C-alpha cells in the first residue's frame, strides 16, 4: 500500500545505517524498514536529486508490518518506490509534530521508566516506541569527545511533569550540524554552550524514541532523542546533506 509520510526523524545507526520515522495524514506513525543490514545513509539521496530528510513528505510503498513491541511502528517498504512529494512549511511541520505530542515521557511510553544506567523501558511491551515532547525547560546540551574518540551528543531537559532526563541524541542532522561548527578556533564546550542558549530561546519539540536491545542489555530499550525540531528552525531550511563534510 502506498502512503505519503511526513518525515519527522532521521536517526543515526551504526555502520552507515539510518532509521526513518514519520506520520501519514491520519496521524499514524510509520517507521519504514528494510531487512538487515537496513537503510544505508547513501540511499537517502534519490535519483532525481531529492533528499529524504525530516520536513519533507515522501511516498513509500509499504509491504508488510513488522511490529515488535514496543516498536509497533515498523513497516517493510519497497526501496524502489520512494519519491519526495513536497517540503513542509514551518507551520505544517509544527502541525505534524502536534499529532504525536505527549505531556510527559511516562505518558508517551505508558510503562514504567527504569533507571541505572540510563533511562529505559522493558522490551516486549508498550504501545509505541516514539513520540513528541515539548520540554518544560532545556538544561544543557552536551557535545564532547567520548570513548575511543567517538563524539558524544546528549541533552538534559525537564519534561512537562518536571522530571529530568539526560538522553543521548541520535539525530543524524544534529550530529552533522554540531560537527560543522567545530574548528580550531571553536571548542566543543563552546559550541555546546551556544547551542544550549539557542534552544532555551526557541520553541523546541523533541522526538524521543527507544533503542533496540543489544548483547549487553538484551531486554532493555533505552530512551534517546531521535530528532530536535525548533521554531524558528535552527537549520534555516537546510537538511543533513548541507552539513556533511
């Protein structure tokens, strides 16, 4: 079945793979999926020159659902079917985000939020794995070199229930944007401080989703920030492709 999906999320996975998510006109969330190894980042560049990115509406031929609670949104698609239909205005983008808005993290996932280490829910249960929040307050952007020289991107915020979260950011566009600001004259700590102030002055919508379990924690789905949307748009209409080095 063909569906026009307004894309809201472009998540960075491992080994050059990405994850997409968005909503159809009825407000149903879809995560288009492919069999292992998954969606390659390079496949986001379509033959006609268009780019799959948050803020565009793209048509997918969805083949079969692949729900694995709490990841209930997964749907295999035909990669040859994909085409970009249009780009959303800021007003339209905000309306799409409002379709999936929840008052708190707990309300989003509808199951107990576990702690230690990090924040997670248990695999195998729950009605959804992704949604939108408007944070009550932004506390801090973290951008620093982590283990083995891998860059670490995190965000500390309070949700509308006044609960504090410090979550890993897996938004591919945010990664490229942060890295594009780094040079010999500007240190990561300075970039993080500037971005913190920028978010505090903006109307922020956070997309918060769940990871998959892995070998170390097979039964845990960790909370993560899958996309950051701001009004006015911190990207100024650009996409991840404009910030790749």
